[in-house]
C-alpha cells in the first residue's frame, strides 16, 4: 500500500472544489430562471405625493417662509389659477 491512492490526493481537492462551484452556479442560475421569482413591483399611479409638490404648494411654502410679500403671492397665485 505504499503510495497507493495518494497520486490522486493532489487533484482530489481541485475536483471537489470544481463540483462545489458547479453546484453553486447551478442553484443561482435555477433561481434566476424561475418565472415570477424576480417580479417587478406593481405599477403605482402617479400622484402629487409621488411626483413632488405642486406649484401651488411651493408658492404657499415660499409665502409661509416669508420669501414672498403678500402682493407677490397674490400676483403669482393669479397666474397659477389661470394656467
């Protein structure tokens, strides 16, 4: 038994590592190919909350912060109302 079976010892770890790697790749590919596994989120209708504040809300915020005078606020509000 001197040396019997030890010739493959050097290649055995390489073959074992290759088998483990192939199993991991097979599992990942299988998970990616299952239909419905990676579903897209449902379409959400666009609303004011999703798209951001409306021009009227921005105008109101600027007036509340004191960035606009009352005259400027009313003038710009008229333009927004007619648009």
